[in-house]
């Protein structure tokens, strides 16, 4: 008798657990992603085709153009205004049967990808962006190939659409190939670029640029600067510096100087020009 009572209690408890789980699943919203300007069908749980239901969006009646087919709500030509939390209720008692969080967006297009090395010969970074918004979460997968092998890719800690790659060797004759794939719930698209090592080397601008009048010669300036702090090995990989200037009374740059020189121990390089307005930049040969 005791065993029979125990068995009945277990059956009742199991039924309660199943019923609670079913009700719990009805309360948790599920995501549904749909394409902009398409017709969207939302199914109210697993109800039969002859079930009668009513729908609400964000707690109010659905006012957008739509029609009902049994347990299904059909929205036509959806746009961002259709985003929202949709709930369906079974008639006649109004018991909630399903909750859907609708997201309207578009599939990603081919991302624009650029790569640059401002820390040569340590490595380079690649950046990418979408020309058009997708309106739904979009992730990016990055693959870098060199000499028939994949290189380790490190995500940037600040810029979400940037990664860093170390050069496996210096002065390589093999090209690099970078593939970036944009992925979201509605599709994916990828862009592949190839480049030689030397073509992406571009140092950052010189730092702490100053122009100081020369005593007893007011028509001349001493221009000084420091090498970019991001350039890791100025001794073995010296930079070229370019300086141009213009008198204040003129709109166009008049002259340009190129300095094939190394910075001294303090990374400070002087130049003397007759100028009132200067522009300076660095380049790796």
C-alpha cells in the first residue's frame, strides 16, 4: 500500500513539474529575426491550425497591417516599426500560449577591410566596418593566411572592429590574405584582401612637434619633433621625415623638405625653416 501511495505521489509530482515547465516556456520570449520589407508569419506555440487566438504587441492590440490564420499572425511589408514583444492568447479564456521578440533587419553586406602596420616589424592591425546598418546583432569572423598557414588573430581590447596580427617573419616575399566575414541571423557576407608586407607599413605621425622662433632672427623657426612612440625599433628601422611650410599670407604650401636622418638619443630632430605654418609627417622607406 505504501509503495502504491509513493508511486501515485511521484506521478502527480511529475505531472506538476511538466505543467510548470510548459508554462515557464510560454513566459520566456523567443527571438525571431526577419528581413526588412518581407511578410512575416509568427506561430503561436504548437497550437493546432483550428485554434482561435488573439495577439498583442508590447501589451496592446496589434495595430499594424496584419491578418490571422488560426494560431498564426501574419504581418505584411515589415519595417523597424514592427519590432516588439508579441504575445498570443488562446480563446476563450485568454491563456497566454507564446511570447515572441520580433527583430527586423537586413543581411550583412561585404564589409570594408583595411590593414596597416604602425608598429613594424612587430605586426599589423586590420579594421573593418559595414557601409550599411543591419539593425540586428552582427558579428565578424576573421581569418589571416600567410604562406599557406593561418596566423593567430588577437581582438583589440578597445575597438570592437579591429584585430592585431604579429608578423611571422620580416621581409617576407609571400603575400598576406585577410578574410573578414560578417554574420547575423539573416545571412553572411565576406571580403578578402591580399597585400604585400611593405605595402601596409605606415608609421604614426611625429609627436610633440614644436616650432620655436630663433633669437635675433625672427624670420626663422626651429622645428623639432619626436619619433612616434608606437614605432618600436627606430635604430634598425629609421624613419624619413617630411616637412612643408607656407607663409601666413599664402594659401598653398610653398616648399617641402625631406629628412633622411636618424633621431638622436632623445628622439628629437631639429630643422630650420623660414615659416609661420608647418606640416610634418613620417614615412618608412
